[in-house]
C-alpha cells in the first residue's frame, strides 16, 4: 500500500520544516526502488510504497499547486492474475537443475493496462460531473538500445493529465507515469512532463540504485533491499538488507543546533546500532570535503546473534564486522551517518557508499 510521508507539522512539507536548501539548487532529484527522475526545485516525495517489484511513487509541486507526478510500476512477469500452480513451480525448478532458460515472458498488453487506468479516471470524472476525454498515441520504440515499447497519452476531466506507459525489456517492468494538475495547468503539465520523461529511468545502473528524496542522495548496491524507513521532520532513516548484512543511512537537520550540545562522536554513540566501545576510531575526508569520523571492528557475539535474529534467520552473508561513519555538512546544515554490518568477504562496503553519498 502507498505510504504517505509523516511530519510533525502536517500543513508543511518535510523540506519546509528544515533549513532551506542552498540557493544554487536548481532541480529536485528523486530516486526510489530503481525509479529515478529530475524535477524542478522544491518538489517533494509525498507518497510511496515499500515494494521493489510492484510499487507506487508520488511527488508533489511546492506550495498550493495542484501539480503532481504519479508513477506506478509492476513486474511484467507477474501481470497475470492466476496463482502459481504446482506444475509451474516444479517446472521452474527442473529448468534450473537442467540449466535450461526460462520461457520468454509474454509481451505485456500496454494498451489494455492503459485503458483500465483511463477507465478508472473517467469514473472519477463522472462522479465530479466533469466531461472526460482522452487521447492515446500509437505504440513506439524508445531507449538508447530500443529497450522500451511505449504509449503516450493525455486526458481531461476532473483535472488534466499527460503521461506515458511502457515496458522495459532490460528490467521487465511495466511503468505508467503521468503529470496531473488542474484544468488550467495545461501548459505547466506539458512543461513538467517534458522534463520528467527526458530524465525518467526505471532500473538501476552499474550495480547501484539511487535513493534520493529531499536533499539526500545516496547510491546503494542494487541487491540490497529497503527494509524500513522513517521520514520525519528533521530526520530521515533508510535501512537496507542483503541476507544478514545491513546498510543504515541517517540524516538529521539543524546540525548547528545539535553540535552546540554534542560532539559528532557523542551524537553517533547515542544513535549507533552497536556500542562503539572497543572499536577502532579514525578520521578521514569525504569526497565532498567534510571531515568524518569512522569506527570499525568485529561485532560482539551478542550483536551477531541480534543481527541474525533481525534478518529472520537468513544465513547468507552473516555479519561479523561493523563499520560506521558520521560527518556534518555545513552547506546543508545536516548531519549524516552511515553504518554497515557486513560479512568478512564484503570489505570496503562503507567506503563505496560514502563515496556515492551527496550531501550538498
């Protein structure tokens, strides 16, 4: 189910409750579950789902504007409504044992999917006693390697929308994205749609998934899955898991106020996933020029047992080591912390993610 962003002040967006982003910010970068795009400044994520295979993302314009971007995606292989049969499950296992390829996934019915969406939109227009009209363009091939089959569409009724539905052969996702606004927003909708579709990607690149919302941007290895999240006023938390391994990313606002009462080390000790006593401490400079503290060492037996229990008994990549770092970004007035619980064969994971974390 879609999750609405929670804040302590419902009348404000999360970004409005903190220090404003640098004046040099000229765009909003959004990344969630492999979906990523670029929008005008100060747009905010206001709704999302936690699922990777099939999900939903909503991004709203600032202020009282009715403009919004809505993106839904699903795995093309799971488009059928029939539950998996015993035969299908056994056949799949036999093919794996014999190292035979899976049969090709039938081409998804893009027009049929789109017509169902427009039919629901028409019902909403009818309830609002508005006349509904829609236009569907012919299917076309898109993408750098012709990996997409896409259909553009527009509609008007209880508002107005411009969008696109496509199937990506690379990730086998069916994605439907649209810009929606009031009837008077026709030109603004067209401008936003042009920017959206010029920048919209539907899968990870180079082995990393971009997670970006508000002024946080971090690239996480694509085989880690989002496990939990907290998106609150002044505090963002994303937790990812791969087997028993974990990546924890935290960002606090109003760093100048926090650092009047605590040192970075004290703040990290109060919020770290493990006790820092006995861990090796060192300092380093992040790629963006911030002095950071780093803590590393072996996990205690208690911490290993707890990590295994929290991973629901996943035996793959049992974490035995901890690495964590914390730094303050004066440019954005934020504190960032990154923690990694990893196995012995996954050295360097913390450095990989720190190097791919943008704080200003």
